[in-house]
C-alpha cells in the first residue's frame, strides 16, 4: 500500500522511558539487588550440592571441586555467593521490619538501604578474609 501524499506527516512519538530516564533511589536499587541475590542463591545451591556430593563420594571426587573453587574465578564465584547470602539475609531483616510497620519514612528507608549495602560488603569481606586466613595460615599450633 503506497503512502498517501495528501496525509499529514507522521509526528515524532516519545520513546518509552527506560532505566536511563529514571533516577535510581536506594530503595529501587536494593529491591532489584534483593531479587538478583535471590536468583544467585538459587543458582549457588548447585555449588553447595556439588560440594556435599563430592565430599560424600570420597577424595577422588572432592579434589576436582577444591581445584575449581581454589582458582581465581572460583574464588570470585564463592565470594559472590557469600555476598548474595549476606545481602539477602540483611535485606530480609529490613523487609521484616517493614512488615511490622517500621522504617517506611523516606529518610529511614534510604538510611536502612545504605546500611544494608555497607554491612553486606563489610561482613562478606570479613568472613571471606577470616576463611582465607583459616585455610592459608591460621590455626597452626
């Protein structure tokens, strides 16, 4: 079907807003991160299952697991799983407070969001460092 030369020109339509248009308040960032860490925990449970099955199967099955976890990519995955667990736990406590009716004021919600992010990073780094220390030099008599 040919264009009608008599029709008015097409008007520019606005584009649908996307992530670059919106401001990212801390509550939005923590909500999205909470969902993403929930998915990461679910996927990470495959790693936990692999560890438990390998451990129960004997040293010849456990050695490939430890080799996979000991390389740099494995350590990054392990730290990501740990951080996902810690963030999801702390943000879950925040949601529990919301369920009880506390922390809905915007300044309080923003402050608790920043607190959850900061504590999750600090606790994850601390636990990971303690684990590294325990495996590579601590607890020697």
